C-alpha cells in the first residue's frame, strides 16, 4: 500500500490493518519462541566446543 493510499484510508480500515498486523506479530513471536526452545533442547545434546578445548 502506498503512502497516498494510507493517507486516504479510513480510520476503521487502519485499525483493522493494525489488528491483523499485531495478530501476525504475536503468532510469529510465539513460533520464534517455540523454535528457540527446540534449538536449546537440541543443542544440549551437542558438546560445547569450549568445553572440548579445555579437556
């Protein structure tokens, strides 16, 4: 959407766009948190290279 179209948009349309964008952000944040948790769980099984060097 161009800046000109945004300026002409009605307040209700802008609020609706913000609602859907916020919903999308919340869903992506939840997915990101889930993936980070999976990475932590999976990386616990991999020896840390720093620990290897100290041994």
